């Protein structure tokens, strides 16, 4: 038995084929009863059965194993009972030791158990909602990555696919959902027994159950798949948009993957307490309310886009993840990265006017930011034990870098070849498991390109290159080296798909940079070198490659000219700015150079570009203030001037026929001006907020500008002027719209007054704020850094106890620690957390402290300029 402990995977001498699961949740006591009958194929000589179970009270007397070979023998004892039963909590396994070797072939293992409907938002847990003014519980499952074992004993690894037959005993007035359609419902007084169709084979992490009070809207796809969106009673109309998107997305994926949706129905359910944005359970997608519900009167344009991306992402998994499943968590990056990438493909198809591929560079930038840290890791990480999964599963780099290198690969291979090969991959591995290498092999076969060799350099090593380019003797000289935000040297080398153009997007060149350096004769890129309008050179055209570019001074100056004169696409304007910011942070470029470049973007009206300009300005303001507080007002005025032209042109009021992107831009640019203290923005935001207090339907405060108005109000709040703060709390308490609550929470800590910030942070810990929403209010103003850090230390025990079981605890660290910029504070943070045991925060903490060191070095560099 000792040999079975501490192993990375369950032993392979028994294979689950089918589960018959019965559960009876009690929503009053928050407990459940259950039993499972597992059809097992014993494929090797063993007296052990080892499966996963944790936090379950196993009825040891109920455990038995029946086998036809036993039943047909003369042995009167036809049912085998284990001699020893051991629950190994550290490994989350249940070990059954039988007195004799088990017969080869199919048998039936039965186990009865009890469990707790926990409040940790994982396994089988409770979520609360209000109905007719009364708080009620619903029961929800969240099994990914490895928490089905908290609901029933099972082989809780993705490779152990099986069929599932679910039966539930639930209160008769409630809606009970699972992966498959209901085949029978028997009502017996206050209780009903609901039986569901048996599922096709799937992994345990995709099994799902939801029990609660819901309304729904429904529609059919062209081939008869019933699609429903379930919401809380009274909110069902907010599900119509997601329903329409889901139906159209299923149709699109059927065509794109050349394989129809595999199940007879698809349900999507809005859950009030939900740790993740959404979860792709087969046939029963669960989502937090903000990712599924859209209100025409009160939701902003950004909320609408968020619903589309979330629905498209989770539905992509129905093929890429559910039908074809990763063999082990090492390949999680591909599961998540692909779903992120293809969700933009869908959004672009359904709403081409949104220009989402331009916005995709935001995901790429987040991947670059995380992967530029020394404390990064390859996207493909070897997972050697189930307890290691969380650390990678909750790391957003898997999504961001994964999606970015898939985009880079598609750009290199071509759209049609990539799609055709993907369809072949789905067909080949349908209803089974696959590794990253299986996809590369299929793409290699379909393209005749060295995909495996190319992609291994991006998935199996951390980091990415910065490609330096300079002009020498009428030649472009390219040199790659590993980029590091800390400015340190790395020894990584990549096969880099270089794309470049000169003076026009019609004059372009593509090649693979496979060595440290390469030269290109500029005669291959004909141009009038004396004409500034046509002499610029841009690498990484439209930002399809996952790398940064550093230009020599002359090339950089010509690009500034091209930016000022709008010769470049939005994605290229975005990329030049973002690379310059990263180089400045890494102390490879002075701050003055970055500010000069930023000045070239005056009057910018493209949403993605201006949004990134705003985000960079917030970070630069903090660094400048730390480097020299006397410069703060000057820097703020620089940014006010930079954004004012755009803000005046876009205005406060929505314009008839304006674009979706203009609607999103309006809120961001006025929020920025409020944060930098532009008096006219503060006054106008406050005026509109007062009108909103008097009339919640006033046209003066459109949902797209509410966040800007809330921030404007909070920037004027102090301990002696609490009106705005108290009235924002009133808005929070009076609304039942999740998106409105989110807007308020994300604005409360914008005040410059530390005492108000402390109140706002304490409010996050109150019972008025849903557990998963607390992290939305952690982005405090520059003036609130010290208050937030003291608050985190004072409340860490409570935070750790409440959020420590899931990834949300990492948000407390990643929001509050990185804004600091001193070595002394980095040491203090390290010392405080030295005795903390939460393994889930280890990587986030190291990355956050590294960012503090990067900031501190940057501040010193600015002081020396």
C-alpha cells in the first residue's frame, strides 16, 4: 500500500468505463448523501483499487466489488469486500485493499458516502441568491481542475474518460440540471427524483450539476439542438443576448471544426457565486452573472463584448477540450490558449464592426508582461502531482501566451491550412485524449512545415525574444536575445517568424529568424529613402508574432513620424507603444524617449491604442511620482493634454450610429481624465452622478460612462466630504444588476483619502459583497498604496481563510503588492509572507515581488536621467 502513495498519477491496473452517480443535496443543512456504482475493467493482476476522494465521509460497510467471474463461481461469497480501506488525504486518494487478486475483466465497484456542500466555490458547493427578498441556497459544481473527487469517488484525471449516468433527489420546486437531458422526473411530495440520459464518454472535471430556482429562455439550432440560458427568476430577459450568441456560435463551430455539436442540448447557467469567469462543463456551461447576462438599459458596450467572448470561449471547449481532451494537465495551455484564440475568431465573425482582432493584442500584451518576468515558466509545464495543478491552472499566462502563439502559428501557416488541419485533428482524436505534440503532428502533416520544431521553442522554454533592428551599410541587421523586464540577460533562442514592411503594407517581407542574427539587404524592400512618408520600417506587422522589437534611433524617429501621420494600422501603433514602454521599464530606453513617443499619439481615437496609452500613463505617473514627487503635477498635466483632444471629440453623450468601439472608448478616456484630476471632468462626472441619484433612468448617465462618473465622484471624496462615497454605496445596495455592482466596487478605492480607501477595502470583506466580487475592488489609487498594504497584513488571516482554497487569493497579492517601487518594501513583503503556507500564492507572490524590484530599479534609472 505504501508504494501507492505519493504517485503523480493513479495506477493503471483498473479502468473506469461507466459511472452511475446518485446524489441528494440538502440545501438547508448544506450536506449531501450519495452513492456511486462504477463499472470497472480490471486489466492487470492486482488486489488494489485506487481512486480519488477527498472531504467525503465514506461508508466503509457499503464498499463492494462484484465481478461475473465471482458470481458464476462456486464460491458462495459472490461479492468481494476490501480487507483494508485507507483514505490518504495528502494524495486525495481512496485505497481499497482486497484479500485476493481481483479477476481480470469488467466488474462493479459500489460506494456510499456523505459530503458537505462547501462555501469554497469548488467541488459541490452552495451559492446564495435572493428570491422575493429572502436569501436562498443553490447547489453548484465546479470540478475543474481536480475537484470531482470532492463530490463522489472517481478516477479524477482527464485521461480516465467514462460515461456518466446521474440521478438527483432534490426539492420538487427547484430546477435540477446536469450535462444531459432529463429522461424521467418522479415527484414524491416535497422531493423529486430526476434521472438524466447517460452521457457520452467524458472526463470527470466536465461533469456538472446545478440545483436552484431559475427561469430560462430557449432556442433551437438549425439541426435541432435545444439551447437554453438559465437566470435567476425575474432576470430572464437578460439572458436573451447570450442565447442568440450561443446558437450562432454552435452553428459556426459546426462548420469550422467540420464536426457537429455532440450532445442533444446545451444549457448555460448564470451563477451568483462563481470563482471563475465561466466553466465549459459538457452540455451545462456555468458562468458568473457578468459573463452571461446583458441588460439593454444598464449594461455597457464592454459588458456586451465580454458576454460574446465568454460564450464563444466556453463553447469552443465543447470541441477543443470536451470532445478532444488533453491527456494530462501539462497540456492545459493548449486547451485554454486555443479557446481564447478561437473566441476572437467567433466575435469577429458575429460582430466584424467590433474589430476584435485589433483588441486581441491586449491579450498578447498581458502574455508578454507575465512572460517577461524571471519568475515566469514555459506555457507547457510538467505537472508531477495533482496538488501542483492549481498553481498553473490559475495562471492567466496559459490563456494569453497560448492564444498569442496560436495566432502566430496560424499567421505563418495560413488561415485555410490551419483550419483544415484543425478539423482533421478533431476528427482523429474525437472521444479520446491528445497531447500538444498530436496537434503539431496534424498541422505538420497538413502544411508540410516543421511545426513541431518551430513551436517547441515557444512552448517548452519560458520567455520570448526581443528582436533588435538597425541599419548598417544599407542593410537591416536583426539580432534576437531573450527579453527580461528586469533588464537581466537570458540565453533563450527561438525560431522567430519575422514579418516586416517598409513605407507601405504592400512592400513586405517574411522570413524565419533561426539564428541569433540575420541581415537583409534593403534593396529587397524598395522605397524612396528620402521621403519620410515611405522610409519607415515596421517589424512584426500587425503584431502577429509573440516578440518585442527594439529599433535604432533613426528607425524609431521615422516610426514616430508614421504614427503622427496615421500611416500605420492600429495594431502596429499599439505594438510600437507597448514595446517602447516595456523597454523603458527594463531600463533599455530613457523615460523621456517614451514620453516623446506617447506625444505622437495625441488625438488618438482608436479604442485599443488609446486604451493601452491610458494604461501605460497610469504606470508612468506612479513611477514618475516615486522618482521625483515634484514632477507629479507636470506629468499629470502632460497626460491631461495628451487625452483631452480625444475626449472632447468623443464627448460625454453617445452619438447616433456611433461604433461599439467609440462607446467603450468614451468611458475609458473620461475615467483617465478624472484620475489625473482634470477639473472639468470631475465637475461634469459629479453633475451627471447627481442626476442619476435623482432618476436612475436619466439619459445623462449612460452605462458606458458610469464608471467615469463614479471615479470622478470618488476623486472628490474625503473624510470631511463623504457624500459621493455614501451615495455610491447606496447605488450598490439598491441595484440587483451584477454589472452595476461591479462598476461601483471597482470605483470605491479611487479616492485620494486613505481613510476612505480603508473603508472601501473593509466593505469588500463585508457580507454585502459576494465572495468572488471582493477582488474587483482592490485596485486602489496611487495615494492608497500604503493603506492597502497595511490592510492586507491586518486582514490576512481572514482573507486566507475565506479565499485560500481557490485562485482568488492570488488577486489580493497581485493587486496590492506590485504597485510599490522600493527595495525596502520588497524585503518587508517577503518577510511578511515568509511564514505563510498558502501554496497557491507562491508563484504570484514571487512575480509580484519581482515587479516591485523592477519598479525600484526603474525609479532609480529615472532619477539618474
